[in-house]
C-alpha cells in the first residue's frame, strides 16, 4: 500500500459531486442501516468497531450523531477516550481499550481511541520512538485478535480537515452559544502542533495497517457523513447476514 500523504488529499468533496443528490443517497443508506443493525444484533455472529480519529473540531461528535444517532440505542455503544486516569496508567496502554471491544451483535464507536497513545504522546515527547513502535506492533496484534477471534469488523476513519477549517470551527466555539460548552483554550495551543500531528498520523497509517485506514475529507459535514455512512453500510451489507430460524427448525 503506498504511503498516505495528507497534504496530497483534498479535505473537500470533488466539485463534480452534487450536494443534494449525495445527501439523498446518505438518507437512503441510513434508512437501511437500521435494518442492518437489527440483523447484526439478531444473528449475533459479528460485531462492528468504528474508530474515529482526527484533529480537534474535525467533526467526530457530529459523525456519531448524524450517522448512528437514529439506530436502536440498545445495539450501539459509544466510548470517548480522554487523558487516562491514574488507575488506567498503571496498566498496559491497551487495557482500557480491550474492555470496550464490542461483543457479537453490537456496534461500538470509539471517539478517539488507542491511537492517542502513539499520537499526542509522541507530539509532546511523552513517549519515545522505540516505545511508540512497540505499541504499533501491539495495536496490529490487538486488531488482528478482534478480527480473527471475535468476527469483529473494524472500520478506522481519519477525519481530514484543513487547518483553516479547524481554526474557523474552534473560533466558532467562542461565539456560538450552542457550541461554547465545547470550548477549551488548550485546543488553540494544540493546533499549533499541526505539522507534528500530520507526521505522526502518516506514520500511524503506514505502520498500523493490518486494518486499513479510510481518509475522510471532512471540511463539509454532508460529504463526511456520506462517506462514513457508505462504508458502514457496505460493510454490514457484505456480511450477508440472515435472521435466525426457530430453534426447532435449525
């Protein structure tokens, strides 16, 4: 697989794509996702893990709300990973992750994930390269374990926004009353490390590749939601799931 260079990938939809037509296609797939989720739960043979990574204000919360918000909440779990607690740090870095891996029949969404331990930790020099590379090997083994031993379908999305769009969204959090609760003065400081984060993400894409990454142009929410919905829809549809028969008929 050729190396991913984020500067060479647009953060916007191709100009030839119709916004209204695309939104219509998204809605059609979302209506079918409800049935596919029900089938996933009923068959109880597979699970789905959705990993959302991206810079601050890249649209992770919005993606969860718009793509998964209308599904049966009994079958969808969301875990947001923040700075690890003192208790979590006393374990290996995957300890707090593994306990939230989805059981069969469930969809689990990670808003940030185990990848934070090889991204922000390296940008801020809290983790040396040797440790980070060992963690990358562990991540590949962990994702392989879930895929091979629990029939977990793993979708890893990087929400790709431009630095200009990110800054506009961060500034909006200081003026829009509905978004002020998201404001964190540290986000502006963290944005100054943009180039360092891009370098770390690109190495992450190339070395944590047992499960491939999907780079999602995210400057326009409607296009981001379309691409994520399409991949989730195609993945579940491709499982060729069937409703279980009565036990007496099996």
